[in-house]
C-alpha cells in the first residue's frame, strides 16, 4: 500500500496527540492550533473509517484502534527520525540543524542554560531549542521532550543520565533587617522560632529542609506562613524580610554579594546532588542535544 505525503503527515499528527493526550500540547509541539489538529484528526478518522481518539471537554484517550495504531507506528517513526538525525553527522558543526525539546527545573534553567545558550546559538545557529521550565516531575517522553534536566537522585531509573554539574551546597539565607529583628539561628532546631519560606516540590509534597554537620544530619519540617515553588519569589520575599529561605548557594550568591541577604547556619549547609541530563535509552541522542550537553560540560557554569 502506497502512503501519500498527506497521510504521513496525518499519522505524525496522530502520534503527537497520542503522546500528549492533549490537543493543546500537541499543537504547541507541532506549531498549529488545537482546532486545526482536531479537524485534521476528524478527517483522518473519516478517511480510515474508524475512531482513534475519545474526546471530552476534560480528557483525550485512545480507543482500542488508536492504541493498536500507536503500537504499529512507534518504531517506524522512531526509525525515520533516527535516519534523518544521522544526516547531522555529515554536516559541519555550524550547519547542524534540528529542534531540541527540553523539560528542565527552574534552577537548571537559570544556573545552567542561561549562561550557556548564547554561546550555543553562536556555534550552532540552525539548532532551535524549545525549553519548558517546570518543577513538576513530568515524564519527558509523555511531555514530548527529547530530554530533561534534574538533580541527581531524582532521575527515573529507566533513563540514561549524564552529569552536567558538580554537587551544590544548600544554604539558609535571610535579610539583615529580618535577622536583626528576629535573631540569627545557631542550630537548625532554632528555626522553630522563625518564619521560613517552605518549599513545595513538583509532586506537591512539602520539602523538609536538610542539614548536615560532621556526622549529624537533620531533616526538618520548618514552620512558615508562606509555601512557594519559585526561586525568584523566594529571593524577593526573603530580601524584603518575609522570612528565611533555603536555596542552592549559586542562586543566592548575587544577593549575598550585594548585602541583600546573609547566609546563616553555614556550618550546617549540606551538599546536594548536581544536575543531570537524562533521556530515554532506547532513543538515539539527537546531535544538537549531544552538542548542548558537551558545551555545558565545557563551560562548567557550576563546576563539574
């Protein structure tokens, strides 16, 4: 059976919808509107004479026929993608093309990508990078990303991981005015008498602040009137005297240098795992993604 180009495009559209389970997210990946995708899928279903997707106002699920079609198309389309990606090996580095889709933590976006991307675009101007910044623990495959960047220890076990940075020191900081008014804690348990900016993790759990000195370790559910999940908000709130914040030291460095924040409990500051690039092992690593990882390790914005 001969497949026309329009049918091949329709199959790619269907796979994007099946991967995201969302017309909106699939549309963002493909650069078209959700309405256009819906019309294209309806036309495809009419032509094939079978329903592939069940749609409601709240969910998108695959029918049994849709599941069978995904199972049959996944490997061939992955092979096509790999074949096209192999062409990049025959190009000069500055001629490498393609699109990289990344899902990264907020800290990774500011501490790793922001210092490196300008140089990357100078070296590889034809590689487009699509970055989704989220602290939610998303499945990168389901989200349609080529790879993600997370702290070591949180990478799913079925993924290949590459270290991108040295381990990071986590510190407690407060504004000088706040510390003058409320006092400076000398032991982590003194935080019970302070206002702390609690951290909401990507899975909605509250993070227990971790401390280490010598052989002693503590993990405390600190008190606080505010619970947040954004670093810039935490820095601004802490600098305004809203409470004590717990963050990676590179995040607070500029604020500490200009005197807006002061590190407390420095002897109890623990080291945490550094950032890792991770991606599915069954997929060929896109050339652009390999070059980005190599450049981050070359520049070493957080050491290595």
